[in-house]
């Protein structure tokens, strides 16, 4: 009887021993049973979700840009111009002015000038009397004014006329120079009735492009 009981215990021991590796890996032993499912579930979860941690993700989108290019112009001149006489008695005063400009047109454009006010102080030359004139030449974009122009305090007078679809710089349909320029030669009457002294007047140059 004792021998049979010992054999049964040995069989149970062998049974337990034969599962020891599995128990160590997958379960904890309880009374007369093995808890296998919970740990197998955890292992399965790792196998399912682990690839998610290893994969990256990228995304892209697009953006549309737009710009409206308008007709526009810019003009610049030296800060001052001194008119001088050649020294011969009562020969007119004169001076050359280089006007720089940039332009881009759709239909047309122009460069004009206008006297802000007459010469000051009083007693000398007079713009309102038509004593200041100019001519234009060598416009690198557009057409320079034709003939002799009389400076006015009332309304602008032409310096350059710009056509349709003209532009500054870049070559091709545009001019090869940047900026463009035009030469203006001013002439002031030298009237012996003028009082001696220094006289000045301000001219305003305006460029327009449409």
C-alpha cells in the first residue's frame, strides 16, 4: 500500500516536472490547475501591437500661391541742377539733367514735369512768362518728347511717352538697361531786366503707368 502511494506520488512528480518549463514560461501554478490563458493573451498582445511602434508615418499637402503683377513706375533725379551761361553777353542759361526711371505698363504710361512754383525771389526770371524751356533726347525706354517744351506751373508737360507692354530691364520685350534714362536740356532766358541775385524754382517729375 505504501509502495503504491509512493509510485503515484512519483508519477505526479514526473507530471509536474514535465510541465515545469512551460509553467516557468507561461503560467503560475494554482491548486490542481495551470493558469495559462492570461499570460498567453499578454504575449499575443505584444505580437499584435509591437509592429505599430516600429512603423513611421508621413503626410503631405499642397498650397496654391498667386500674385497680381501691376503696372507701375519709378522716377529719380539729382537733388539740384545749376543753370549756367556761356559768358557771352545775355546768352541764355542752360543745363543738362539726366532723369532715371523704371516702368512696367499694360496699356500706356508717361513721364512728365511741372513747376511747383515760379522762381523766387521776385525780380528775376519767370516760369509763368514762358522763360524756361527744355528739350528731350536719348530715352532708353519709350519716346522722348518732341521739339521744345515750355515749363508750366499750371499743368504738366511731357518728357517721355511709354507704349503698351513695355518694361525696364531683362532684355527680350523689355529694355536692356536698368534703370532707363532720358536727357533733358533746360534753357532759361537771360533778360537784362532781371535783377542780380540767385533764383531758384522746384520742378516735379511724375511717372505714370497703366
